[in-house]
């Protein structure tokens, strides 16, 4: 069995690819070829690029820094005072938590200090004498950084809250000592380890492009690492899939990705797609922009389907690489075309971290949109109605992308709500949009834009949470009553959002689209309530009612995710992995921090059962993301400790 530290190639070897067999991509030779006694193509590829788990690389970086400090001390024997710079790696710059005793509160408030995000960014995972010990915060950082090239994680990312959760878990230790998770995954291994896809591409690898190249050259957007000669040949020779398969992938794109981000005009696209099949020599069909659109829609449809079915994603990777061969020419087709090209890449990156990271792409696209004035109503004057509606869909899709990524990473939004005065796109189908007017939609026939508009309403509420609850400055000068009122009003908006969900939802035969199920709306409601009631800059200290709401909402988040998993509608992407783990943290915190006896709190909330559901979910995520297995191990350990505190019934 291959070690989790084994370097792996980005794509399958040629033999496995031709045979359509699962390739573990181990370097220098894959296991399938080794067992068959065949020569693996990796052996001939001298420049093959391998990838290691991000956590392993970071541990090596810390080790190098430690050795550099030791070398500096050895070379500076004349200055004994330099010994002070050799720091114990267990020491951090965060406020001390040793004085925290959560098991015996004396008032109705849970007196747990909120740790500023700025303090958490300088902390390293705890390193013990028996090997690498890990914390909830370090694992949450790894999940978050899968979408970003930089290190800053703000308060809404949950990293501060993860450290807080680990603090209250001291209640589970007999001596109230720090609750430490040992890294036993690498020692024990996993029965399915060889079948688990590699961890996200190392986000730091994007730094190989210098700052100037990001601005001056569109090559920064190309897929990387670069393909070898055989892979480049495969991409160049790649032809469109059979029409029936293209129909399947585009249908899933329209029902899944298009209802999240309506970037492309459906009727126009489908007409062009079938024309490519029937009249491939048509001059219009040789357009780089259209070819980029076609291949990206196929890639997004394929990777979105793979995210709910957990099948091999090699097809979507090939489609993506094919699309990127047209990138530069498509990017040069005008401002709106360039914006669409970037947003299609963002849509793809939510499921597959192959190209430039999501955070970078959203930032570039947002600044491009603002530069074009798409956030102001005056820009839409004196242009045809159909063009205006298309641009509104583009802009608000970008707004939603920005809110999703920024809230997950705890970073400032790329655009502020107060700077936006353009109305949202109309609640009508494409057929109702004319060049001079919009034909009203039949009220008995809900439009395809009904779901995207409702999701946009949720992103706007999330924006309010980010601005009012997780802002480091907005809460200054507010008394407790004002703070409670802010939370109450936002909670009221979330309740109204859930009550007004679209009805009926589109019925698609055999659909596995997550957001065409009422469970998806329940999941997002409870996830946002959990985010609202976690300790935050607005409410760093929770009273008992808030803790109980947090316990209920986090438990319901896990249950709804499990419900979608059983319906085969859960999308196994990094955002949902992040959501399941943070909901688990919130449940562990809220149960352990309650003033009641721990046994009583566990019986009343049923938290152990819900955490066991989270363990099962993370095991499924582990088939795609190895980091999920580390999270699973941590939660399983907490569940084991919690069971020890249950009072046995007679």
C-alpha cells in the first residue's frame, strides 16, 4: 500500500488511461503497471511533476525553518543572547487558554474569549515529542487554504472558532489538559488509501508566477502543471463526445451549475452546440470563444456530476485542458467575453482545483466587472433589454461567487453592497426576453431563474452576516442589547428566506441536483444559522440560549447533509467538506460548553448520534479528499471521549 506521502502525478499513466482503469498515479511507477509487470509511462517522463499532501509539505517547511534557526545559533557562538530566538514550537502568539475552565460556569453566560483572527494566523500546529500532533484549527486551515493562494484566514472562516472549540474540549480530559489529536492516519493507514484521490493541488504552487506576470500575461490563467508531450497530443486530438453523452453533460450543467450561476444563454448555446455536430465547418463554429464555451460547459457538467456520484474525473480534466487550448484567443474577444471566460473557470474550480485557485479568479473577475461598471445602473441604460439582462446575470453570478468564497475564507468581499445599485435579473425564462421588452412569465409556470434569484437572496443575507457579525470594527460601541438585536434581525431574515423557497421546484427525471431538493434549502438555512450564532466579533461571549440554538442548528446541518447523502444529492466538493467539518466543530463546542452536566447535555441534544453521522459523511468525502480522513479521525476521537461521560442507564 502506498504511503500517504508518496508523490503522485497529476494525471493517469498512458497504459491505465487507454485501458480506462483506475490509476493511483504513484511516482515513479503506478501500482497497476508494477503489478502487471508492464513498463509505466511515468518512468520515461523525466520532467513528471509530482504532488505531496499540503500538510506534509508544511511540516517539512517548519522543519527546515527549525534547522535554519539551529544553524544560525551554531554560527553565532559569540552572542549567547541569541539563544532566545530558539523558540519552543509549542509556544504560540495567541492569548493563553490554560486558565479556561468551561465545566463550572457560575453565571448564565459561557465565558469563553473570542480569539482574534489576526492571532490565529501566526500559530503553527502543535508539535509533540511523539510526532506531529494536530489541532482542529490546523485541519480547518488546510481545508480553507485549498481555495486560496495566500495565508490569511479571517473570523468567518471558523479558524478562531476551531481554536475555541479545542479549548472547551479540555472538559473531556480528566486533568483538564489540552485535548491533543495525534496524527495516526499515516501510521495506521486506511483500507481504501490507494483509491483516494490526491489532496487539492498545493495552492502555493500558484506563486511560481511572479506578480508582474499575473498582470501582464494571460498565461497565468493556464492550467498547471504543464502537460507532458503525450498528454498534450491527447488533448489536441480530443474530439467532442458522442451527441448522447454531450446531451447528458449539458443537461446536468443546465440543471446544476446554471441554476447556481446563470452565466450562459441556454438557447443560444444549445443551438451552437448542435450546429458544431451537424456543420463542423461553419465559420462561426471555429470561433475560439464558442469552442472554449463548449468544452468548459462539458467540463463543468462532467465534474459537477462526478461530485455527486464520486466517479473518476479524468474525463472532466481532459475537457478542461481542451478548453484551455482556446483560452488566450477567447480571452481576447472583448471585455464581456473575457469576464465570462474567467467565471466559467471559477464555476469549474468549485469542484476541481486543477487550474488557478478560486480566490484569485474571483478577485480578477470582480475587478474586471467593476471596471466595466456592471455594478451601477447607469451602465445598463441605452442598451437592448436582452443584453442588459445577460449582463445582470453575469454580474450577480459573480456577486454570489464572491460571497461564497469570501465567507468561507473569512476575507473582505471583493465588492461592497453599498456600492451596488443595479437591480437583479428578471424572473423570466430566456424565451420571454426580447430586445426591447420583457414578456411577463406565466405565474403557473415558474421560470428557470426562480431558484437562482432565491439563492442570490441567501448570498445577500450571508453578506450581511459578514459585514455586521464578523466585522472587526462594526461592533465597537454597541451594547449587548444592540448586538442581540442585530442577530435577531438576521435570524428573522433567514427564517423568511426558508419559508419563501421556490415552489414547485423543477422536476427532472432521475435528477441528482442538490439544490433542486428541499433538503438543500434546509441545509443552507441551518448552516447560516450556525454561522450567525458562533462566537464572533459581534458576540464573543454566548449566553445559554445562544449556545442551545447553536447546538440545534449545527446538529440539523449535519442531519440535512446526511439526508442529501442518502438521497444521492450531496455534492462532494471542498465547500461542503468545509461545511460538514465546521458544523461538527460547532456541535462539539455547543454541547461541551453548556452549563448543564455533560451527561445531561449529551442526552438532551443527541449530539453523539449526530457526530457519528458526521464521521460517516467525512469517510465518504475521504474518497475524494484525504484531508477529510484526518477530520474524521479527530471527530471520532471526540465521540469516544463523549461516550465516556454518558451515565449508564440501569
